[in-house]
């Protein structure tokens, strides 16, 4: 019983330590990351359109 209690306390301490060490992002960093995500999405969409156009022209 005592071993499991010690392990539980150790686990809680480890989790709280890991959570407190997380790096907080500034608003500017969050905005920049969002812009990058949107840019990646647009790029992927353009590639899909390009592939669809190539497929359509290959069949004709």
C-alpha cells in the first residue's frame, strides 16, 4: 500500500513538473503559426487542383 502511494505521489509530481515547464507562446507566435498553417493548406489545395487538372487532361 505504501509503495503504491509513493508511486502515485511521484507520478503527480512528475506530471506537475512537466506541465509547468511547457513553453508559453506569445500572441505573435500563435498568429505566425496560424498563418503558416493556412499557407500550408492553400499549398496542399493548389497541388490537389493541379493533380486533378493533370488527370483530366491525360484522359482526353
